[in-house]
């Protein structure tokens, strides 16, 4: 029964984080509550820490975001998503060399990980860096042209920069 309970807790944790992901835009307080419940069940669940970091970034709380990312990376130093958001923060803080080095490290682990640039585009656009966000989204599509999230990000960022014909493509 303990193994079954452990598996159910894992499914429950994942379900809570998935639900929080769906609620991020519509109800951030409820999303935070769901993440808190997930972390109470499993304090080592990296996706919960990463989502918490994204919420903190959306609220302009970079230090809080960095703290959540450090927790995620202390659990799994190879979390590409956590590393990508950490790189995006370096971009926001005008640490271009640090950003470039972090991206290069991520792409050494997985050369086809387009999300490194897609996430940079997302973080950049949430901080009103629309031109840079469009550039990052283009880089994501260049790495993986068949990635639907990268293509959607590119279309959205091109719309934000006023390139409606490019966004349609």
C-alpha cells in the first residue's frame, strides 16, 4: 500500500502543478495555493519550484524567482527549464555574457532544446522587451522548426512588434 500511496502522491503533485499552470493567468493566488499544496506533498518537485519562479517573475520579484530556481537547481542541476529561466533573468539584468554562457551550457546538454529561447522570449515579453522577445522566438524556431510552442511564441511576439504578415506565416 505504501508504494501505491507514493504513486498517488506523485500523480496528485503533478496534477496540482498542472492545475496551477492552467490558473496562472486567470487566478494567480489560486495557482500559488495549488503550488504550495504540491510542495507540501513533495518539496523536491522541480516543476513546482520552476512555476513558482515564473509567477514571481510575472510579479516583478526577481529575487524570489531566483530563490525558487536555486531550489529547483539544487534538486536537479540539469533541469533545462530552470536553467533557461535563470538565463532569461540574466538577460533582464543586462548580463549578456552570463546569458550567452548559460544558453551555451543548456545547448551543450541538448542542442535541440528550443525552449531555452522560447522561455527567454516569454520572460522578455512579460517585461516589455518585445523586440528582443521576437528575436528569441525566431531563434527557438531556428533550433526546432517543428516545435509548436516555439512557432506560437514567434507568432505572438511578431504581433506584439507589429509584424502582422510575419505573425500569420
